[in-house]
C-alpha cells in the first residue's frame, strides 16, 4: 500500500511475555476505540472490559480547562465561537466514555460472569509457574491453554484461545458469490471454502467480522450429502469456529459453505461504498474494497492471515447498468434476475486474502497491451482525459520490472483504478490496483513537476508490489517491511532507471531525513517487531517499515554492489514465488550470492532487530581516522548526552577525501565494533563520511574536520555532491539537537548557501530553518521569528529575485523555483507577493480560464486566498474544477488562510464529506496546523470530533498522526497528555501519542538550550 505520503502509526505494545495471549489479558487490553460498525457495538465481552478496567476516574473537568486555555491563546476571534465549543464539549463528554458500550442488563450480567471468570483465571495464571507463558512453556503448554478458552457470543466455550489462527486446517480454494446493492447499501454473500486438514480436529477456526451468518454446511467427498454445522462466534478476535459433525480427518479435503449478509461500510475499509458526482452532476454510488491489512474478513468469512494463500473464484451480481472489476479478467456474464447479471472472473493464482479486490461502478478506461498483459487505467468518465500519463508510465514500469526481476508479470491484465474517495494513497491488490485520484491522474494544464513525480512514484511502488508482496508475501505482519520497504526501495530505483529526468533520488533523500528524525526518538521501534493485535498490526504501516526498510536496502545495495544485489533479489523471488517469507529468507537468498564473502544476515540483523540508528564520530590524526559508534538518541533525560551502550550495528561506512582515487572512491569500511581506526594512504585536507548519505547513520566530526568541511562548502562546493551538501546540513542541525554542536556553527555552515543552486541542500536548509521558525513563532516571539527569516533571506535574496514565474527548465530547476518562491511568499520576502497577487488577479479576471504556471500555482493561490474576495472565488473554482491536481493546490491555499471562521468551516465541511470530500480532511488539517491560529484550532477540532474521526477513518491514523507532527506543540504539552490519557490507557500507549509527547518535550529542551543564543546573535 501507499500511505499518501503520511504515515499511520498505531498502537504497539511489547508483549513478548504473553506470546500465547491468554484471554483475560486480552480482555483487559481490548481497545475502547476499536473501530466498530454501529451494529457491532453490543458485544458483551467488549463491555466487560469496562468492568475489568474502568474503575471510574473522571478526567473530564480537565478537558473543560483545555478549551478555556486554547481560547485564551487564540484571543478574541476564538472566543466568538467558544459557546458553541462548550456545547460540543458537553456532547463530547457524554460520548467519550460511552463509545465502548451502552450497558444493558444482559451485558451487565455477562460482564459480571466474565469478571468472575477473569478473576479466577488471573488467580490461576498467578499461581502457575513462571514458565507458563514463555516460548518454551512448561513442557505441558497445551494443558494450561485449555483453562482459558473464551466464551462465544452464545455463551458456549469457544474452542480457540489465540489471536493467530491454528494451522491444523488450511484453505485451498474460495468460491465467492457477492451481491452488493448500491441502493440499500447492503450486500449478501455466499462462500464455499475448500480446506485441507493437516491435523485431526473437530473445529475449523477462521475469521469473520460483522457478518450476519444465516446458514453453514460442510461437505466432503466421502459424505453423501452436505451436513449442517454450528458456528460459534468470538467477535473480539473476529473469529468464528465451525463445529464439525464428525472428526475431520488428516489429508482429507472438506468444503465449508457459508451464507451471510452485511452492510457496505461507510468507512474507507472493508467492502465500502462512496458517493460521487457523475459528468451530469448527479450523485452516484460506487462500491470498492480495501482489505489490507485485516478487512477481507468483513467481506467474506476467510482465513485472513497473509500466509494462508489460496485460489479465488469470484462472482459478482450487479445491476445491468453498472460494471464490475476484480483481480482476474472477466470470464462470462450471465443474467440471474430481472435487471441483475452475474460477472464471473477467472480463477486467481494462489494469493493472500488481503490482496483480494472487487469494484462495482460506472468507470471508463483506456488500455494498452504489453507482453501479453492488457494494462488499463480506469477513472470517472469526465476524467478520462487525465489518464494517459498513468498508462504510459505503468506500461513502461511493468516492462522494466519484468526485465529486472527476470520474472514475468503472471496475470493477463492489470487494472489501475482511480477511486473518487479513497483513504490511502493506493493499494496493490493483485491485478486491480486502486488509487486516490491525485496519485493516478495527471492533467497537462494543472499538474506540476512535483505532481508528475508523485503519480509516477505511486505507480512504481504499486507495480513493485506485484512481485514484492503479491508473488512473495511476508509470512506475518511483523515483517511488513519486506513488503513495504522493498516496494519503496524499488519505487525509487525503478524511477531512477526509467525516468532519470525526474531526479527522484533526491526525493528519497528527503524522506530519509524525516524518517531518521522519527527513528531517533525513544518511542521508535525495530522495523521487524513482534505484533499480534489488530492495533499493533495497523501501527506497523509507518515511516519505518516503508522508508527505513528502503534505506537499509539502499545501504546494502551500495555495499555489496548492484549486480550481487540484483542477483540476490532475483534469487529470493524465484525461491519463494507463491509462498511466504520472513526477513531471514531474504538474507539467506542474498548469502547464496555472496557465497561466504560476506554474511548479509549477520550484518542486516543488527539493523532490523534494533530500533534507531548509529551516530558515527570521526577523529582524524595524521593519516589515521578513529571512528566510533553509539546510538543516536534525541533524549530529554539529561543535559549530558549519553547513549545506551548495548547497541551495536555493523555499519558499512563509506567515505571520500580530497585525495580520493577516482577508481576506488568512495572507500568502504565495515565497522562492526564499537570503534576502529582506518589508515589512509596519505594525509588529507578533509574527509566526508556517508557518501551521498547512502548509509543510514549520522556523522559527527572533530572541530577541525567540521571547519575543513565548512570551508570546502564555501570555497569549492562542487567538490561534494548535492546530496552530500544536503547531508552535511542535515547532520549538523541534528547534532545541534542533541547538544553536540553549537547552533551558531550550524548557521555558520549555512552561509555557503549564497552559492548553492541545487534543490536538495536548499530544501533541507529551509526545512531546518522552518523548524526553528515554528518553535519561536509559536511561542509568540514574532520579532525573533522575523529575524530568523531575515537571516535566511540575506542568503537567498538574489535567488528569489532571479526566479521567473514559469514552468521552464529541468525538473530540478522547476522544483527549485517552486521551493524558493513558496518560502519567499509565505514570509513576504522581496516582491514575491506582489507578483503572485498580480497573477492571481489576472486569473480571477479571466474567470479561471487563464492558465497559470503549474509549479507556482499553489503559491499564487495561497497569496490570492489571503483576501476574502480571493478566498471566495477560489472556493467557487474549487467546487467546479475537474482536475484533482488543481483542486489539491486550491484546497491547500484555502486552508492556509488565517481566518479562523473559514478554517473551522473547511474542516467541518470536509468532515461532512459532501462539498469537500472526507478524504481531504487529513490534508486540510495538516495545512491548518501550520499557521499560528490554525494549530490550536486544529487541535481543538480533533478533540471535539475524536469519535467521528476514528470511526470514519477506521484507525487512529492520519488525523492523529498529524497531531504527532514534530513541529507544532510547543504550548500544548499538558493538554496533549491529558487528552490522550483521558481517552483510555490504550490510546495513551499509542506510538504516535508517545512520539507527540516526546517531540514536544524535545522542542522545549531545544528552546532552553538555544533561545539565548538566538536572541543574542540575531
Ligand atoms: Zn506499499
């Protein structure tokens, strides 16, 4: 999946002790905020959790105070709405602890029973020997497990007590018939699952979530007729147990037939419906699926774990006027009733449940055949003019991957579909990839250089998944990085090879910097971490699995050289096609290639099993380079920075010097100890480690070496690559953050920027300066903030003045222009706003028909939206535009106003999802949060609408992730903490919450350390 360039951290609890997860422990941990369908809320065991845990503390008064203090901070404009807020706050108060259940007499009774059972089980666990829940067990592990079987919804014993499914029965084939009704928004389904029995059993345990099962039977070749079977349900784990009439015998196949019905989801998860306006502005419905990671079970009963691969035969019954798509090509369409037909698709290859997909809609497409595969792009009919770029790109990339992996894409068709309302960036369903419109559609008139990069990148990512993820799948979600890290790595690699003019390697560098900021927090986690619960699984879809995973592969590739790397992954894909893998399988495949010269497994384990990354400190003495490593941790604990001594990485160091032999450069050295000494051939004037930042570590130098590098930048900047220059800027500011380098030295380094003409270093410099600007500005020190900007303006002034307001030049020049002008206009530098205003007025006078340069379009809109007139006009154009690329820029401009009422209106309207689609809300909040009034407002909005947000978005992802953005919450510490603590223990344990709180503390620390310097110096 592609996460819309924003990560979705979720809960992660280190629970190695309870690998077996006895039920009582789970009851106590079950999340209050587990995403529920409304009709799902009444499950008794859920409410029992309240009794187990919630012994009534009332924190709500503190919420009241939060509103007060926010209002004070926002001043008068905020007070205007404070009465409304209070009313909402009262409503919010009622729901905040009621989201788990509305206790009825029945649930109370069940709760009491569960409580008694819970207490007795806790006693039993307490009295058991300590070895009971260790991996090894006490030699009679099964015996203890029997004690803690949970109760099914009908009160009977549920015959399975673990989160993971048993492996005694495995699915071979699914025959699935679905009948979605877009008018009633319900669907009926029937599934026949052929299973094979590995160990004799009386039960088949599988997943089902929110399905109303009406009939279940079981057949076998040996039986003369299908036998009805009882189905027990245990909704806490989305499990059902089919109780067989006879023992199921080893080696035999059985067919389980289940009829059921359910509602189409109104979230973006599962089998869901969305509305959209067609070309005649009429409201229409579309149904689509998003199953990754755990929602296939909400569309049909299934063995919903990635390792349970099977074949699928899918049949969709639909209205005649719609059409249906699925993973495989359509085989035949037959009439089934008046106005209803059934599409039957070909039998799929062996695949995981999370990759199953189907869509019922009225979309149009264009297609092109390559290498016996028909590639099609689908979009709403009025947007068919914007799909050509995607088609060309997809065909080119598909050809590239087939050549690079030496494995053909195995299906006869590949559909890429733009869904008008879609939460993620895209989803790699095998043969039927779904996208948000902005990540697939490209409009020549309104899409910018950056938009082109985005569309190309997302297609490259999803196509890479057709091999990494679909053909070879991670065995379990703990190794999600194998899917996502690889797809992300291949995305940049394939673009670099196929579309070098897009220069996306610098994009990759930028996201690596951001990911390292996150990974240097204490709240970080190893990219391969044990996960069990749905929250833990969803929390794996974060920047670390994607970007850190990809960064580690890049580092490995550079170290073992490209040919070995390519041979290694080819080997891996061949060895495991249609199978499932763990991280070790990848390293084993690589080791077959390195053949004893390097133990890839030993090296890479230090990176995937440890959180964080190393700081390498270099000290030069004559011809000797002393290098030592320690963990780079941004800590709030003490003034004296120390790191945990137990961390040790095997670091493939790379370095270059002024005397570098071009045939040997960059040099490599494997640092697998705490410290080492590297001997150079001769003395050098300077040395730069981590060449092009291909390695995942930060480098600190002795004072003289820093000075030598700073001089080098000032006098001969092309001696280092643009990536190296960006890397030095990033490193020095990171080191300021942990107190290793004084702030003034970092600013001293930035002085070379007068000569810089490249985007990567400039945008890294502006990123660092903006962080400081935000900290100062949001503490109310406007004057000091202005002086920070002045300082940078002096360095960039001539570049700002040189820019033309056009789309001319290479991609790099265009991006440079876009970055510099956006910065200039947002800080009112030079005559930026004058020019932007003039362009906006001309565009407005032409009623939006005059075309604007795409790369500066957003800056023009943002400047124009500063007046009431401009804002209103932009909004009217927003509602009529058919280009998502244009709308995206308009919306960002609308949300950058500082008019509080307009901001509230935007967020509210998007939450309703009619005039502005709900999918845009996260983007709006991310923009609103950037301004001074906006960041408090956005925080209040999220608090007020918490329950709605997490219901609609299923997980605590985008919105809360924005709350956890590093820049913003200098004031808000007590509020953030109190709010999350008031929600539930589970929420306060969320990783994104921990990250937010840690970041806030780090920001405060940063200010304590550097404010005086800034004030004196500027
Ligand atoms: Zn992905």
